[in-house]
C-alpha cells in the first residue's frame, strides 16, 4: 500500500452509489479506502461517529450514506426519511470538520428542486418554489446537507462539496417490491411477469411524467472527478450560496417510454397498463448539466446499455439468493 495516498472514507459503501464509488477509486489505484457497515458504525449516533473520526485519521470523505426509496417508501416513512438523513449528515459533516478532514463530497438528490421548476433545472433554482409533496421530508434533509457543507465552508474555510445526481440505477440497486425506485421496481415487475407468463404489467400513474436516468458507475465517476478538481477550478464554477453541481445526462424519457424499454430488455411481451389512480409525482425533472460539462465531464452510458447491465446485475443478485 502506498502510505502517501489519502485515507478515504466512503460512507455507505454497501449502497448503490457508495459501492460504485469504491469501484472507481480502486480502478484509479487508490487503496487506502476505509469502509464501515451499518452494523459496525451507526452514523445517526454522534458518539460513534466522533470516535470513528478521532481514531481513523481520515483525509477525505464521500458521504453516500442515506435512507432512500421511491414514492411509496417516502409516503409511508416520512419521519424516518427526514430524521435519519439529517442525523447522518449532521454527524458526518461536523465530526469531519472537527477531525481536520481535508475534503468532503456530499451526495444529494435532484428532488431538492421545486416541483414545478423551469426545465432544465439549474443549480440556482434551489429553494425557489414548493417541493414535491410525496418526497418533501427527504428533499428537506438533502437541502440541509447542502447548506451544512456551504455553512462550514463559509465559517471554517473547509473544502466540502456537493453533487446533485438525477435518478440513479444499476448494480447494487434495491429491488424491494414496494420500497424501490422506478427502474429496479420495473425490472423486478417485468422479470416476474415474464417468469409467470402474466398477460399484463400494471405501472403506477399515467406514464406521462418525464424523468432523467443516470447509470450509477457514471455517477460514481462524476463524483470522483468533482472531488479531485483543484479548489480554484471548483470555486470558479460555483458560489457560496449555490455550491452544488448537478450530475446527469441532460436527456429524459417518459415513464411510458421507460417501461417499454425495460420490458424489451427483460424480454416481456405482454401488455403494459397504467393505473391513473396512483400518483405521478413531479411532472418533469431534467437537470441542467452545463456546469459539469464545462468542468470537463459528461456521462458515457446510454439508457439502453445501462438497463441491459442493470438487468444482468439483477439476475446475478437473484441467483445468489
């Protein structure tokens, strides 16, 4: 091991984004990576987090740990979504500062933006309108995370950065039948429909909302890219009140188009029915990624290719059970 490498803590390394960040870091030859499972370190417990940073001498932090889920999960567990995420963020950011961490990257979510924000959504639209009610507690927690990083930078001169990903999918996703996001939920539903020769698959909502999707390994590559920018370059493209950077593809599709594409990837040939009695959520959510492109990074994985890889990862995860 190269002892001159930074000692990097990836919080949430078993999750969708955290595991991808670990893959990218290791692919760059960075070996001094510190991880802790939920059982080993409870990030909502300030005393445990304080002791961790006191003893581990961390140089950099990727804060990818979060409680996440789709519309159903957000509606069912709003208290958990706001409390758990705010506690994790407050503990990690504060104790990172106290222990002298050099750099921290906070991973937020595009749900921080107003429900009816002008499209595509620019970073400065943050807090310019009402949030989507179905995931407001989660969004509020993520906004607090951004403002934590900005506030510590302003008061203490830290180098804490934030990236706001669009909807993510890929290896390591959560395929729970009720608490998962749209792509893993669709993959599981179409797979089970194919296996059971079901005549139709029912999709929540009208199918008209438009969404942008980013393959998780692209998100991880962007996160590492932003973290490794020198401070002057990062500062040239941000400001103290809007220091976060959007990460996405700059392209979106309707949920109906997505469902047909997932069905094709899985090999399902039945009918697709939309249940209009269920909520649609935000009508459209497309990020303006011009800032990130100006900094020199763009997504590489097409939606079709990414869905193919995601389905293969799903099959592997099912076979391992």
